[in-house]
């Protein structure tokens, strides 16, 4: 096996050993089963423990598989849980900005809208939960593409369709848009999806700092933009909202 | 990166609301647009001396109330440039309803723990008080069935069971109150001239008040065994009862009191006849404004006062409660282990198109409104080999929606008023599938307001009206902002067919227990 890394192979062997047969093993059991020196084995177990893949029982000192390993298998955040956590913050975003708020996640090469708060006026509005939006032209989509590698691959595989005369359709140009989005920490859409409509969005992180969605607001260009683009106060409101939701998901302060 | 305050709620004046709830006390400060400016909250101990008995330490609650008021004011001071306590122009109160206590008016000491609304120790007493008439003995005057929730029989229990208390009460040393009275009395000075008052909505949950005169009914007080000397004065829900100096405040008017569900009705601005709100939490409470005359219920609902603003005519409401709604979702999570968080019920339920023929009637402790059958127990009906856990999840959500439909139907039967739009709040409203299902089953639009804290907001609104902070209810209506709306999308024939199946499943729960009294 050219290029394989010995310590990773050994770590894998330790995990397999702990997964099979007896659930809890002491250091010397592990070392002798795998034919390794105790010092080497201890180093591997310590590292795995730090990553949460292995846990040590405090009393007996024996090792077993860690909770993190179990979580890896079904690690995605339930989108309905995400909505429940975002509810109060997105209500406040809509209320303070006077625009409609949206929460989106990556789904089948697009942005799935999982939560929508109406613009706080009496205008007739239809709930857009369940609708899909394009990844390459919307603020939510650009944020997901910029921060989530899976979304970025998906958008790279697809076609950058011109939805309005302002849609960015060149691959290189789009890469620069993503660079800018990453650098600023937020993304925008200035009439690139719908004529007359602008939006701004920021990433939402879970407790492992994984980007799990994007939150933003959308409204008429005349209200949302000034001469410099999206109004600074709306950018700040969206980013505050994204941070608040992330904190609620346990992402810690950042 | 730091959080920069971006929002526009930087300028006073403000109104504060105290929510003295079943599990915690909270204080929220609102601005003129009804937006939340600061919140503080503290839980108190739940005391279970025996199975079925639930008590709170009223002294602990009063301490917590003082702390959360001070806490909210401190937070507002940190978050809002230039804030001073004098920017708080009035304070309103909303409270867990029916929870009952007696205290010594000279020392301010509670004579016993408060008996919480859930406490069932007065079950036998209520049956005895029903005599040959049964639980509707006082319904015509009070709008209520004789049930252990309500305050009157709890007062009688305390007088009968605390040593020497009846004598002290007869000597005029003892005051009775639901939590609104306790909080207001303490806020306005306690032993130093505290005001002993309650509001019409709280008084309407005692079994002691005449719904039409809005006064204590001397005959009923006598029948239940409550001396009128312990009773507070009944006032409107929105007027200045006195002033308070707690938490850094200086002579701030204490200007509203509303039971929690009535406060939510007010916060949802259900000011017109036929407007209704439903609060979806562990259980569900639906109230409909029925206007200026009380509507008797023959369909198993409760008649209650909705609110009264100052000297205006009182506004009445019909109330229907559902014991198990969010609790069924919790049951799926904790007892069945089919989901790991409450929100996941929607993921599971959304993985199928329909209920697969399954119906879940969660009559865990009998059927409540509109049936009132204690011999019923829960049923999952319509099981076939085809049914999966996802179908059951769907049936769980549908159970909440069908039970709401039954209450809405009962309200129509009693009042001939149709619910035209349902305003919703509470933890379950984050469930999109449930909200759509509700709209489908009721065949009316379902709307969620932007401020989730409708209970505190209602108390703040009533207090603000009393001092002219807001001019009238129209101004409050303008504050009400729609966050989302679900409209019916179900075929009428399909709805009728499904409703029939649900009603059949309900029939299947009845008579499970052999002895009605169990
Ligand atoms: N997304 C959801 N779907 C269904 N039920 C939910 C959801 N989120 C919360 N719940 C239920 O709502 C209840 C909590 O709502 P809350 O308004 O906080 O109730 P309470 O005030 O009665 O404690 C719980 O019973 C929980 O199971």
C-alpha cells in the first residue's frame, strides 16, 4: 500500500479492536492484541481520546469507543431543529430590518428554504418554506458555496445560468465572488436572481464549527441598497442574527 | 468580531411585564413597537409532597420576581445607551392561573405553600361540593365546572387543614390571592399598605365570582366555605392598582393583571368577537373572544372573562384546553425513542405523504374538552402491516390538529360564531407541517405573530393602555405583525373523510376503564 501512513493504520486497528468483541480493554490488552509497544499504543489512544473517538473509564482506566465516533455516522443537523433554534432570531431580524428573513440549507444542488419570516407590513405574502433557490446567484447560495466545500463542488459541477443580466456566469468570476464572500464573512445578491430584488446572507455554524446553513434577508433594491450596495446596517443585522443562531447551536462565541 | 447593536429599539420609554409562571418567573421589557428590549428569568422549585399534590413556595416566588425585575432593568441598562429605570413607565402582571395561597396580612408571611393549579387534592372535595347536582352546580353563575384546578375549593382545603387558620381568617388576619394578588400586594408595599386586589380574569377562575356582576357571589362563597373577609377586591385588568419601587424603579404604576392565557389573547390582539388564539405548548389552550355577554357552554367548554379595560364593559371568552399536545411529541421522544429532539417529529412525519391509515388519540388521562370522559385511555387506531413509525409521527401531529378542530367546533356550537382565523403561539409553532395541517383541518388561515412572547406582551399592552402609553386597542393592533401564514390546501371531501376516521378513533378510547372514578 504505497503512501499509507503507519500511525493512521494503527489507530484504525485500535478502533476496530475496541469495536469488536469485548467493549472495554486496558492499555496492555490493546498493546498485546496488536503486537505494539505500550508507549506507542498509549500515544495512539491518547490522540484518539483527544478527538473524542475513544473514552477512558475513570475508575478502571479501560478504553472504549467514544461518543464522537457514534456521532460521525449521523452527524447532520436536523433542519427542523435548525428552524426551531432560529425562530426568535429571524423574527427579530425581520422586525428590525423591515424585510423578509430566510434560512436556507444545501439540498440537491440548490438552496432549500427551511424557514421564512414575512416582511413586517400588511402586504400579501406567501410562505416560501420548501421552495428551492439557485446556489450560484442568491446570497444564501453564495454563502453556502463559499463556506461549505460540498456546496462549492455542487455549484462547480452545475451550470452558472444567467437568470438576469447581472448574474455572474463565468467560472473564474464566480470564484472571485466566493473569495470575496469568505473574506467579508457575508454574501450578497444585487439583482442577480430576480430583477429589482437584492439580498444579503451570512453563514450559520453548528457546535463543531461546520457551516450548516445560511440566514439572510431579501427585499426591493430601493429599500435594501444605498449607493455603496447593501446598506451597512442590514449587513450588520444579518451577521448578528447568524451569530446568534450559531451561538444557540453551541458554536461558541466568535 | 463583536456584536454591535444594530436594531432600532434604542429609545425609550418602555413598559415592563412580569410573567409569574408555573415553572419560572420572568420579566420582559418592551418598547413602544412591542419589541423585546431585555429579558430575565428564574425558575422556582416544584414541590411534590404526595402523588397528585403540587406546591410552590410563595416567598421564593416573590424573591424571584424582585430579582428578575432588577435583572431585566440591569440588562436594559447594559444594552441600551442612556437607559435609566425611569424610562420604564408602567409594569404589568400576568400569572399562572388558579394557583392559590393565603398569607398573614400583618407579617406578609404565607401561611402554607401555594397550591398549584395542577394539584388534585381537592378532587374529593369538589365531588362532595357537587352534591346531588354534580360538577355543574355553579356553572351558570361562574362559567366553570367544579374541578380541582380552580381556586375556591383550594382555599377551603387550606382553611380546613392548616391549624387555627379558619379562626385567624375570621378575625380578619388572613388574605387570599392567586399569584397576581400576591405579586401586586408585595409590589405596592406589602405590610406597608399593599393593595389587596385581583383582576376579573383571575377572579373568574376561582369558582367564587359571578360572571355577570363581576363580584364575589356571597351564596357560592358560603357553599364552598370561603369567608368573604379573605377575598381581594375585584378590579379591571387594565388600571393603576398602585405604584412600586422595587428593582431600582421609583413610583412606577402597577397597571395590569391578566391570567396567562387571557394575556396571550390580549397580546395576540384578539379584540373582536370571533377572534381566537391557541397556544401550543405541553398542552394547548384555545380562547375565543365572544364579546360583551358571557356565552354558556353546553359543549364542554369553559366560560371565562377575557379582559376588562378600565371602566369599559368586560369582554368574555370561551376556553377549551387540550391536555396532551406537545406532551405527545415528548412521549415519542422519551418513552418511544423514535426521535431525539421534538423538532425531529417533523422530519420523520415529512418522510411520508399521509398517516397511512393510522390515528393516535392521546387520551393518556382521559378525554378532556369537549368530551370529559375519565374512563377513556389512549389509542392508536387503524394499524396495518403497512404502517411505519413515520405514519405514527404524522398521526401524532394530526392529533393536535384534530383536537383543535373539535374545540373550534364546540365553540361554534356554543356561540354560533365561527373562528375565521386562528392566531397561534407556543413552542410547537416552529413546526411547519403541524401549522399547515392545522390550517387544513380547520379550513381557516393560521397565523403566527412576530413576537413569540404573547403572554408578557399582553400584560405590557394592558399596562400601557392604562397609563396612556398606547392610546387604544387599535394602536396595539397596528403593532401586531404577521411572521407567517398558512392557508388551507386540503380537499373538502378528504377533510370530511379524515375527520370521520378521527372521530371513530376517539370513540375507541371510551370505556377503557371499568370504573369511571379511577
Ligand atoms: N418543532 C416541534 N414540533 C413539535 N413539538 C414541538 C416542537 N418544538 C417543541 N415542541 C413541543 O412543545 C412543547 C414546548 O413548548 P413550550 O411553549 O415551551 O411549552 P410549555 O410552555 O408548556 O413548557 C414541548 O412539549 C415540545 O415537545
